[in-house]
C-alpha cells in the first residue's frame, strides 16, 4: 500500500524540529529510510551534530540534468499564544492537517517525497530527480549554505521550492539583508547626563534617518520596490544611567540584481561615522522569467491540475533558493507548495488536505514531463 502525502506530512509533524535547537535528525532519518527503500541513493551533509541535510538521487542521464526539489525540516517556535489544537500530533480535522510545520513546510516536503517515490520505478535511464532536504532554514538558510559549500553547478536543471503558496507557481522572491546598527556612547550617572554620551540618542537619530532612506532603484514590475524596516531597538541597562551602547535591528528586502555590497556602503555613508553596521543575514533575491520554456510548462501544469489560470507572482518571503539557485548555476526556479503562506509561523497552523494531494499531482506531472515519461 502506497504512502499518501497527507499521512507522511502528519508523520513529519510528529517530529519536534523547532529551531532553535532544530534537532532534525530523527525526522530526516525517517525520510532517508523511506527514500532508500524506494531506490534512491541518499547522502547526508551535516549542518551540526544531530542536524543533517539530506540529498536523495534517482535516475540520471548524460542528456539532461535532473529536476530538483527542495524543502526544510525545521520549524519556528510555537509562540506565546496558546494553541487550540495539539502542536505535534499531526491532527487531521475539518479537511485540514494541523500542527507546527503543516503549512511551513512539512506538507510540501511530504508531497514531493511521495511524488518522487511513486515515480521512482520509472526513472531509470531518465534525467531523474534530486531532492535537497535541508536543516536550519528558519535561522538564515544555514543548511542550504552548507550544501552550497560543494560545487553544485550542473547538479540540477531546474528547482522547485515547496514553500507555502497554496500551489500557485511563483517566479521568485526578494533578497534579504539583516543588519545590526550599533551606536557607542560614554556612561555616566543619570543625574549628570552632561558627563556622558548617550548612545540611545545617536541610535534614535539613525532610526529617524532610516525612515526616509531612498534605495534609488527602479521598482520590479511584480515584486514592487525594495523595503527597509526597523524591527528592533534596544539600549541602556538601567534607567538612572546614561546608556553607552544601543542596537537597531534593520530588515531590508532587496530586488533581484541589487548589489548588496554597494547597498551597505550607501547605508554606511548615509548614517555616518557614529553608526557601525554588522551583517546578520545576506541573501540575494531570485527571479525566473515567466517566459522561460520550463516556467510556461509549469504554469500550464498548475492551471490544469488546480483548475485555476496561473498568473505571474512572487513570494513575500525568502527561501533556500536564495542559496541553491545561484549554486546550481542560476537554473529556472519556482516556489510552489501546498501550504497557505499566511499561516506560516502562526498559532494553530494548518494546511488543507486537498492542497497536499494536489501538490503531489503537480510534482508528479512535472517529473513525468521533465523525464519524458508522457
């Protein structure tokens, strides 16, 4: 009896892979055993102890590189708000699969794993399939970065990222630059502020300037403009002292093709010498021309199976494609997965069962077309 993608997704949810600390080992091992039993050749590339990335391959041909799928096994913390459903039971109720990771993105991983396993007996002497199942995505795409330390060029011909899109085929997403802006001062007693230099005042002036920062780049026709958000502000230890250090957390979302080195130079100059910038995350955006032949085929497959015309769209979040797509040589890339994007990282996270089954059908059709099996 074949494994359904819904059942596998429920199994994956039962593994607690909240990151930090991650602990993806048992979840990844479960997938590895299933894939090896289906005939895949599997290898691990550790991110850290108990945190493996998994690469699974089947088929292969000199004529064409395999089709790649990717997804991560780690999830974000539960948050402070109480859940009304079990967080890791893999509960199926009201036509939905509930639990942390259901939307983001264990349902997507389950759907492409089951699709690839069911196609496995037909993939000998074809271009085949390669699966990249990563750890540590939720904390800066760390697993994908580890994979990309190898020479990956030519390893795949196109990439499907199974992040939540409700099975809409997306053409890319913005990049991200997360910065820590630090201001320094001189501490003094709070009753004698003239004896010190207040780092919070310097940081506050920097925040005011950041609100009006102009990227001076043209808007993308689909993604819109680059954005900057001040997401955190901290300074001082106690109320009756002059603070000698303050930190600002800056989240910048960039457009594909933007030069991140030049962007940081612009910010350094704009904020002046009193502000020191430290980079926390730096990943590029991705974009595939919707007129690319494979993208046109993908749009047609999605429209046929979903019964809804496909349109050119992009994702609001970053994915492992920021790392894997350039590492693979800039291959055509789509973000397409069953989860609803608005429920990623939310309390009472869920994914519609219908969408999970639908995703498997889309992935199987893409494999068939790629490998010339139709």
